[in-house]
């Protein structure tokens, strides 16, 4: 093996290691979530074909037809990270006799609305987003970004090597 071949092989190995280090440092698993004060849902009345946007503050209940929707938490990620919006929600149905029956209690994901949406014979409810992040969550996110910028410095691209065209 020639010396130049060994050198480029070494440079390639270092490039792979650096790429893995940078992607693991910014992987979505390490991305911190932001707490939000408002969960945003879309609700469909199948009888009237009416779609309504529901902006519900956390731990408050809003009625849509015979459904009562109560979000408990709503999480998003920082804008520079791949989006992931989740909420834990409880949905009750008011029966004809006035009693409430829990028809849904669980996590909803805005990126895949069909996964855990409320499917009712008359109404559908699904998460579309979150709003009004907590000030503390925003401060922590900004501090993490500042620390990351100081740690890794400005990102530089490695100059691309032109390939020689070989005629056969």
C-alpha cells in the first residue's frame, strides 16, 4: 500500500469518526423537550362536516359536541431540532343521562395523527401542535445551544477532493 493511500485512508477514518461524534451530539434522543402552556387540536364533526381548531390551555377542559378534551402536558422540541410534538390528553364523552365516560387517555403525536387520534362514531380529535412554551424551557434551550456552540465551534465543511476521470 502506498503512503498516499494510507494517508487518505487515515483521513477518511477520521472523517467517519468526526461525523459520528457530531451526529451523536445532536441526535434527537438527546434533544430536550420544551414544555408548552397550550395544546392545539383539530376536531371533526362527521355529521356536519365541520372542522374546528381547539386551542386548549394545559389542565383545562374544552367541549366539542359531546366530547370533553383535557390536555395534561404538551411537549415540543427546539426549532433547530427535528420536530416532535406530543401531548398527554384525556377525552371524556358526556352520555345522554349526563354521566361522563372516558373514551381516550393517552399520548398523541402531531407528526403521525392517525396513530393515536380519538376516533368516535361522530367526532374525531387529533393533535396538530403546541403553543406558548414556558419561559424556563426557552431559557434552558438557549443555554444548551450556546454551550453547544462554544463546545464545537463553528461548523466547517471539509473541502471536497476532485476525482480524476480515468479513461478506459
